[in-house]
C-alpha cells in the first residue's frame, strides 16, 4: 500500500503536487493561528455559541485616548505572569468545636443532638440572643440572653443570632457561634402587574480578567455550563482603589479624593454619612419596589466604613455588616483559622446569606450586591480556596435566577506585589474581571440582547457603563421583551456621554478620554521603554518624588521622601487626537520609582512641557504598587496613607 501511494505521488503532475503542498501549509498555518487566538469568552450552556472569537484586534479604531482604543490582548498563562501562579492548598478550618446548633428553615434555633453525641456531651443546654444594626455602622442593638433550651427555640424574627452552649456540669461554655437568616420584609408588590427583572451583583475584590481564569476555573465552568455568560474583554477600571471604582459603578459619579474640584461627590468621608448618596439600590427600592441586599465580608475594610463615617441607617432591606462586624470582633473569630469563623470559611457565610436571600424572595423582584474581599484583596493566588464554593453557589442559585441579570465583577486587578512590576501585571490591574450572565431562556428567546453583549465584549467599557446598565434595568427592566424591543429603535451611541448601558450598543470609536479614564489607568496606549539612566527619565523620576512631597507637605508626621532609584521609565505614544494633550510640545512618561525611607514603590504619568520654560507636572493619580503595611499608621487620610512613611517608624 505504501508503495502504491508513493507511485501515485511520483506519477502525479507537478501542479497537483504543488497544490497539495500549498494546501497543507495553509491548513497547518490556520490551525496554528486559531490555537493562538485569544478570544472574548462567551459561555453557553448548550454550546450553541461556544467560544466567540472577537479576535486579537479590537474593532475600535485608532490607538490611544481620543481616536479610539486598541485593546491589549491578555494571556492569563503568558510566562511573564504565569510564573507568579502557585497552586494553593484547600482551606481547612481547624475544628476546635462541634457544630452544636443550627437554624432550620422555620426560623428555629435547634440543638444538634447528633453533634452532641459525637462530642460525648451530655445534657447540652444553650442560650441565645438576637442582635442587629444600631444607630450607625459602629454600634449594634443586642438583645437579652434567652432562657436555656435543649431542643429548639423560635428565633424567626431575628436576622442575626448569637448562641452559647454548656454541657453537663461544666461551669463554662463549650460552644459559641453566630447564625444568620433572611427574615422577609413586608413590602408592596410592583404596581405594574409584571414582575420586574431582578439583579445580582457579586464582586470579587482585586481580581483581574486573567486571574479569574487562573484561580477560579470551577467558577468559570459553572457560568459556562449553567448560564449564557459573556466575559467583557475590554472592561477597565476608572480609578485607583476599591472605593472610587465602586462609586462609579453604584452611583455613576466620579470620586476624586486627590482633587475635590474634579470630584462629583464630597471627598470628606470621615465627617459625612452616606445615607443621602445616590446609590443604585435606592432607585430599585423606591421606583420598582425591589427587595434589596448589601453584604461585605471584610469589616475592617468595608467600602463605606474604611476611613469613613459609614451609614446611620441600614442602607438596604438586608444589611450584612452588623453580623460581619460582631463576628469579626468575637473571641470565636480570634481563635479561628485564617479566613475562617469557627468551622466555616468566612466567604461561605456570606454566600449562604446571599443564597438565603435569593430563595426567600424567589417570587419577588430583588436587587443584591455581595462583595468578597478578604480572600482576594492582598493575594494573587489565595482566591483559589473559594473557587469550589463560588461554583457551588452559582450551581445551587440557578433555579432562583431565572428572571435575573447576574453580574460577576471586580473593582480592579491586584494592585501590589511582584507581578505588578511586569507589563502584563500592570495591564491586569487596570482590567478587572467582568462577566454578565443572562438566564438561558432569555438568551434563547431574545437573541439580539445576547448579540449586543457579544459585540460589546470586545469594546472599551467601564464601571460607569455598569451603572448605566443598572439604571437601564430600573427604567426598562419590566420584561425581557421591553429590553430587546429598544434595540430596534436605538440611536447610534454618542461618545459625548461617558456612560452607556451594556444592553445597548457601545460606541465603536471610544478612547479613555471619552470614557473618563485617567491616563495612568488607560489600557489603550502603547509605551516605549526608555533608559532609566537618561537625563530626561531621571528628571521625570525626581518630579514624581517632588510631587509626592508636595502632597505630603501638610502632614508633619510624614518623612520627606527621597528618590532611591528609578524602577521603570517609558514614554507614552504621541497621539494627535489625545484629548488631554495641551500641545505637541508635551511629552508623557510612565514612571515607577522607589523612595527612601520605607522603600515605597510609586507609579504615575509625568508630563514634560517644552515651551518657554521646561515644566514637569504630575496631573493625575499616583499609584502605590507595593504593600505599605503599618508604615503610615500615624495618618488617617485614606489618600495620604498610600504615600506617607511615618517619622516614628
């Protein structure tokens, strides 16, 4: 047979042989190209849409800020960043007590008799008390301890319960714990006669698009298998840390603590409560009678209480902070394994609370935000410990999300650590994870909605657009039909507006200026590496340190910083359409420096203007890109904490 094949090849005319060779080469090239293409992920349960390829090249035209945006391609496993990935061992909470109590579905707190037998405890008796929100975020109302009980005790009116148990003649407690449950609120049904769409927003703090795929494969698979979900490849942050990015997403406003004249909201957060702020859940509650929930898992760094006054009244119908705050300060938490409360991972407690909310209000329109920070805020790989629990949450929640727009989002990528000193690490910080999921029945019946999301996945989008999407659901989310019907009459999107609903077409030509993304966080522009020892780059580094000292000038407890060394210098490309470029004589440098004392690492865009007199300026944010721990313990200002090295260190 082999001889016959060779004779066929040898006796074939040369054009046929040439055609076969060229065809084989082209086929191999096509396979290689397709294997290297990084796609915009669109997950579909049925595999109907599969991996939708938005190509390596964004459909946006131009490069830079003013003329559009050519989005970078992020490879989660590129050697440059993949080297920082490490497999993390599963989280195992040290079991120093048996689970002697549980809350049942009827709102009764019960003694777990089987657990008592396993612990060899006899005559177990427990006492409990309810607690909840006080006059502000720093106080609580705490009830009286109940009479001892050894079976079940009704606590159906208590959202949060503390319990303590004794066994036999032991004079002290052998068990303490905290339980949460959703106590339904009496609330009028929507007056439209139709059930308005619900919204679930789950935030994974400090998680980039790439790290979502590296550290949460089971979560990604759950979204792929059970939801029609779209990963927005062009999603970008608009500010440095969690708070201003959250403000953009939940109010649609710009918050700039460095420059009060640019901020659209008050910047003095320590002396003003947030009750009057235009937070998005108020729109859903007042205009559409949605039942609302807001839950965060990391009380020392909660959005509205870190270096801030918090709320005077609970901001939503169901508010998790009173529970999380009391648990965090308890002796039970103090003696628990890292990331645990007793026998339970902290993140699982929050997911259970959100899951109860979805089940209790399965027949009502709801709006919920759950924010997980402790597992991901400071660590690149630690989020792996919650991957299976998050996947399980979405798998279990699916029956209760059949009329829900689900958003999995992050505020930004990881802001600190060695990965942050790489080119891709910097891009990852500026490109947080963002997945929008529709129930599969909605994607099947309203394909134009899904097609719009797919197109938008390859375009520049921001937290302002998320807010516009949520407002869109307030205004038009009475039915899926209403949302899709608008697409036939939608006007071409205008770049004059910084915010656009993701359920409508985004502008094809939009750069960072139009999207209101500062230069320092813009992912649309290329940077040309410059020699760290050039006179220009050294002057740019000194200008950055001078600006740091200028911002610290009013704080006498902070040391004067000196330039230790230049870590990186690059020149941003010149773009004739650049909206914030005053003249062609201005050059922009991306500079990273190390300062002394304290070995702080800082990054900023430094402008050099060449007119009559050379002028160096740092017009925007300065990012701190390594951890500073307690170096700035002597100051309370949230902005200065990033820069200050206390003299008494």
